[in-house]
C-alpha cells in the first residue's frame, strides 16, 4: 500500500523533468531538416513557388526544408501521411483548395482535411481572369451576364477539365447569377487556349500568365478578375465582385501540419514563411505571374480552410458537379 504514493511521486518528478525538456526542444526548433510534403506530382506553379520559399528560408534562417512529392488519389495519399505524422513541426504539407475538397470524391477518408491539420500560413492567392473572344458582343461583366441570360446556353465556355480550377469559378458565377452557358471541357488549359483564340469557344477564366499577353494583343477581351481585389499589374481590369457582390474566387496555396502542433512551433514557421514572402525578389516574381501574396496568420488561414470546405462542398452537392482528379 505504501508503493502507490511513491509511484505518484515518481510520476510527478518525471513530469517535472519532461516539461522543461519539451519546452527546450520547441525553443531550439528546428534543429534538423523539415520535410514538406507536396501531395501532387512533380512540376507545376505551386511547387515552383514552394521551392522559392524553401530556398529563401535556407538563406535567411539557415535550416533546410526538404520537399517530397507524394501524389495520388487527388492528393489524399500525401495528406494522409501528414495527418499521421508526429505534430512536432518536422512534417508539414503544401495545401491547396483541392486538398480541402477531397471528401467529395473520397467519402471514406481516414482523416478530416480541415480538423486533422494545423493551419500555419496562407501564402498566396491565384485569381483568374474572365475573358471572351472579341466576336462576343460584350465589353463588361454586366454585359456578359446580360447576354448569357438573353441567350441561354449559346456561349461556349471552355475549361481545363470538369470540376477543375477553371471550371468551378465559371460554374459558380453562372449558378450565382442564374445564367446558363455550355461548358466545353478540355484535357488541360493549354488545349483550349487555341480554340478560344480562333473563336471556336467564346469564353473562359484562366490564369493571368495565360491571359495577359493575349489581352494586350487583342486576341481576347478581358472582362474581370475573379478575386474581389483588382490585380496590381492590371488595375483597370475590374473585379467581378464589383458587379456580383457575392462572388469571390481564387485558388490559393498555404502550409499546414498535423493536428496538435505546439503554438510556438507554428508561430516560428509562420514568421519564417512570411519573412520569405515579403522579400522583394519573391514579391516581384509573384507579381509577374499574377499571384497575390498574402502571408496570413494561422488563425486567418484556419478560418479560410473552414469556409472553403463548407462553401464548396455545399455548392458541389447542390449542382452535382464532380471534381476532376
């Protein structure tokens, strides 16, 4: 009977010893390389952006971020790996809108794409540009929507794939305004651009990289930016939100980690990523590609993740649109 108090005392002593050890390890974070999982195949704009941040953090802070691609099953394989990882900050993940929407295609997921992750930082947003072939007799978002309403289904609207990042913003715009177009789905953005230039399709929304030069040369007519913010390098192009107040679409990229990461570790990662983002070479590169830098707090990113999941899951359920892989 006398052993019980002794055992309790030993346990308390162990806790006293462990607590400062844990605090010390957090204070020294990171003392080894961090693994950053990209749950997509190699290549693409978000990977290029992520590698730029990793290099700047190495230059500024002196620690390595090792990037590993873990593609498959619409990003769920890599995300599941991160969800199972120790929440110590040494395994984090590049997170995009598709990761949050995974349950619509994979209802048997072993993790919740919002609740089972710790938001670290929203780095950037990627608005699209709504543009039309010059043969379409419209010069503004309001005229475009009026034409679509008066001519249901007559506008051929091209996308890079059903349920993809060039389909969802168009589907949402026409759903929100009770207008109708005919969506023409291609295998990629690059596949539909020539048909848009030739007038075989009349409208689309695509990235500024694809749109800016075509607008300047008159191959297409730019109508509006899908984000509520106007683009710094095209300030005269209005936001669609100025015509449709409820509308605001951007794809985005940020970083999350496993659920339960220590606040001090999250704060350290947030500071270092935001510092890298604010470097002039980085902001100039993002601006030239039509990417809007953000650099949010963890709390702000958490609110965005929850909103995006609720909004898009409801939208996809209401419309019956299936996500593309």
